[in-house]
C-alpha cells in the first residue's frame, strides 16, 4: 500500500506493507536510522519518535497508522547541517551517553518533556525517561544533560546583566 | 519480531467497524495498540485484518453526562491524565492513570483498549470495577450497556458480544464535601505490571463516620475484585485503622490468588491486605482534608 508520511516537516510517499511498523518504515524505506530497533516490542524505548509532539514508540505502531500526523525523528531536531540542538549539545557536555544506542530516544524524550515543562524538577526528568533503557550510563549524566538543557532553554545561562 | 501479514482497514465510524468485524472471523480492532502490537510482533496474535478505530473522532471525548463522567473508548490515557475535569470529578481515576505503563505508552494507549484487553493487572479495569462503571457497547446497529461487574469474565476475557465494540465508559461521579480516595500498587519497577493493586473511595459524614465506601483489588485474581463484605462491615464506622485491617483481612481470607514467577499466591494475598488497608486509610484522611499517613 502507498502511504504519505509527514516526517521532519516533509511529506514523503512510501510503498509499504500494512504489517510494517513505523520504526521499520523509517529505517528501511526512508533511510532514517536514528530511531533504533532495540527490543521491537515496546520495552526498551530506543525507537522513540515524536508523534504530534508526544514521545511514542515507533515499534508499537504500524506505518499506515501514522499517515497524516507530523512526526519528528532525531534527524529533525538540529537547527542546521553540522549543528546540534541545545539538548543534543547538553548531552555532549555532560557525557550523557556512552555507546549511543539509547541516545536519540533520550534526546527526543527530553524534547517532549521540555516543550511541555520548561522548568522540570529532577523527579520530572526521571519520570520522563523512565520508559527508556540505558545499559551504560546509570542514567545520572542523562538526567544532568536534560537539566542543563532546560536551564539553557529557559535562558538561565544568559550573561548576568541580561537576566531579568 | 515482525508481525504476520494482515489487511488494514481504517474506518470512519463505529458501525463500519462493526460491519467489518462481523464479516471477517480473524479481524481484530486496533485502538492504541500498546498491547496488541507487541502480541503481533511475537506472533502470539495473528489477526487477518486490523480494523483501525483511531480516526473515529466521535469516540474520543471526556464529558459529564448527568451523574457520570463519560470517556470515549479511543480517548488517550495521556488525555485523561491531563484532564482537569477528571481530577475534579474522578480523583480515584486521576490517581491511578499515572501508574499505567509510562508516558510514551499512555500517549497512544486508550481507555477503551485497556478495558477491552482485560489484563488482570491493569489499572483501568480496577478503577471501573471499584467505581461501578458502565460500559457502552455498540454492535449490530444497536447500543447496549454492560456493568463493569458483569463485563470481566477471566484474564483477558470479557463479556463483550462477538462483533461488538466498546464505545464508551461511564464512571459514576460521587458528589459531596468529604470524598476521599486512595490508590496503591506494588511492582518490580515503576511503570511495570502490578503484582498487586488496591483502590478505595469513601464519602465521610460531618460526624466522622463513613457514609459510603468502595474497595477494589487488582492483579490478585483473574479480574479485579470488589471487597463487598469489607464495604458492608465498614460502612457507618469511623474507619479506624484496626477495624479497616480486620475487615479487609476477612474479605481476602479465602481467595485463590494468582501465582507466577514474580509473586506467589501467599505473597499476593498478604500484600493485597496491606495495600487495600492503606488505600482505605488514605481515602479516609483525604476525605477529612488531612495529608496521607506514612504507612
């Protein structure tokens, strides 16, 4: 079946089977490999994408179901080629990753959280990433990364003379 | 971990979905898909056709209908979680919803889907049983109501008639100045399936006695149970800690609890007594406008 998907602001037509998950469609049909195939049954969270702004698992949805809804993948969060979003930057600075397998999903979950709650408490961050497994970091630096990104996106790191 | 092939039908209204369901024995309805899709990935489910009801706009709503809050079957759990109306009218549901899976599954998972799926450990069936919800069912061009107590038949088995689809859930709203709720569950990690869950809602009188009480326990038996005998014993009392503990222990004394590698039957029964007791005491304190006890 032919379907149209709205991915990172561009509508693309793909030919796919009904049984193809959104995850497989992104990776295999659209060559967007940033959504990672971990457990493929909704447990690990590595395949997270933003579906209408909310973090969802792309392995728990068929591509055909995603027609017409705006989707953002990790490939769509940077402001330009060779640049990083403030959240990605914060992950680099706090060493919020080791092997990188869970990282795109963690970054997208952080995007969804901070869009909804610019001033999250530590518990809010922990709760937001609680559906995403990381086998390397022990999560502490990921939490630090999201807290740092939140602070920067609020403008708290502006020069002192510019702070209100 | 890839699903077996199937046909995909996206329907515009519920009668179209029912008609398709009636013509194809292997067809299944998909709502949020947060249980069905992994079952299909593991090939534990192999529907020949998926009938996608996600785009039926008329099935997604939260609204007051007389003395009940009606929630459409495809209403996302995340919408219920954020609803001010739910917080105000169904505080017990508002307490329980954040325990369903995690944020990413609540963003897709639906109210009707969780109830029709009838997992013994799921939060929504427990709240529906505890509050005596009514399920509005559509099939064969007719609409009917099934009481929550008659709906659940066994683990993942319901009384939903063949070819019918759950359309809405109506939760009765208790009115009064001294309504209190309590909810507890135990699991290996937050967001995992509950080993035991307990919910309580009470209405207290100005003199400190209990006017009305509803107590439910989930994940312990094939489907959530009401502690009817404890409710009868506790109504009219001040819900003193000792009386609550005794009534709950008696109500759960003879049950045959579920058993699996995570939790033995004895463990489930013991924890059910603890959690139901805590839920009632929390509800009592909440009704009196006091903060919850440290249990």
